[in-house]
C-alpha cells in the first residue's frame, strides 16, 4: 500500500501540473477569441463567463488523456533517474505489478473523461450554441454599445445614441442594411428614428425592431433615384422565427439520443465519445515502457516520441470520425481497428519491458 500510494501520488501530481498548463493555454486562447468578439460588439461581455464555463468539459476530455499519459511518462521517468524503479524491481516488483498500480488512477481518469465526453461536453456545447445563436439572430440591446456603429451580420449596421433608464428603448436610432428588391436588384436602405424597441410576434416567432418618428431612404447603387418614407411607426424584421442554425447535429445530442439514432453521423459521434475513456487505458500501456530511461538520457528523452504517438492516435480517431460520418467507412468497423492496433502496440511494448525487467 505504501508503494501504491507513493506511485499514485507521483502520477496524479504530475498529471495535475501538466493538465493545468495545457488548460490555461487552451482556455486563454479561446477567451481571447471571445473577448475580441465582445469588443467588436458581436456578443455581450456579460456571457463570456458562461461560455468559458460550459466549454470546460470539452477541453478536459481532450486534455486529461494527454496529461495522464505525460504524467506517467514524467513521473516514472524521474523514478528511473533516481534508481527507485531499479530498487523496486530488485525487491520483486515486476513491470506488470507497476502496470497494475498505474491502472487504478487510470480508471479514475477514464471515469472523469467518460463523464465529460458522454454527458457534460454535449450538454455544454448545446448550451453555448443556443446562446450564441440567440445573439446572432437578433439585435440584442446588451450587445449594442451607445455611440458606436456596430455590424450585426447580414449587411446590417446599427447605431443608437443612448438607452432609456430601464434599458428597454433606444434613443436616436440609425440602421443601414443591404437588401434586394423583388426583381433582384440590390439596394441600400437607411433608416433613422427618434426611438425604438424590440418585440417578438407571438404567432410567427419573428423578431422585430419597432421604430417611432423617423424616415427611411432606399437607394439603388448607380441610380440617381431614391425612395423616401416618413413614418410614425415602422417595424424592421431582424430574424424569422425559424431562422437559426441547425442545432439537431449529433454533436449536440445526448448519448441516450445517439443510442437510438442509426444514422452514420450519430454512430460516428457515439464511437468518438466512447473512444476517449478507452484511450486512457491504452495510453497507460504505452506510457509504462516509454517511461523507462537511462540516467544519462534524462527524464524528457522519450517525451517527443510519446507526444508523436498520442498525436497519431488522436489524428487517426478524428479521421475515422469524419469518414464514418460521411459514410466512407462502415460504422460496424468504425474506430475499433485503431484501438486494436494501439492496444497491440502497447501490449508488445509491455511484454518487451517485462522481459527486460526479468533479465
């Protein structure tokens, strides 16, 4: 038990350090991208925290297998440099016994990865997709900064001078949008109003911006004619009720829904989610012999080959995910040959390490 606790602590501490660094880098990169979108007015800054929080499971399901792989590699590599593994083997602890000790924290990590991949990641991805789609499909007052011209997609630019005290109405509104006439000719419509507010049609679900006391100009490029309309109340349709990106993708479906779906995309996504926990155990098999280093080599001697193996493994799984989703590869075959090949590689490396340990 003393050896078990000691080895487990070394592996988990090293894994935590590696995972912390990787998570900081990845989340920092994603946060910078979202922050840039918020600075441009594409999304409100108030939802950045929620977006990052619900992205966390998706990051962890990819980071934890790699971090655990490198954790075993670095922890055992240090033990080899300190001749601790040599002493353990001399006292009768075989490489197979070390593998058994390593599989216990591997099972814990696999449970965490499976929890993320099978439940938390699709739920978080759906939450973020719905949140971002709501921001894209409407001119949200929380994303519109007073005194700035902001682009909201679809050729629409909006400006407001200020908001009312309760934030429900805009004052001095300007909207410029590109559109086409019935005959297909393009035109630029410019609308100015003293005030405006947002509303939703209960029957159709379409979203409108209702403007009051203003005027509207419609101009065709290259022509010297323009249409001028003065109005007391004018409604600008921002989005249709069903105008949102498809959120029925298998990426956002729960695992229970994937089990009852026979489509190739659903089967590919289900195998991908199951592959991540399986990867943890197979990487453990490969990490044990790779961690064996000569004191003259240093603990980082096998780091580059180990990362190369992980990248190959993950890349092949992603390629299989795409091929199964497109129907180019039968779902019955799927990703299992890839797991089988790397499992055989890991077992071969373990047998070779076992023979060296016995000699």
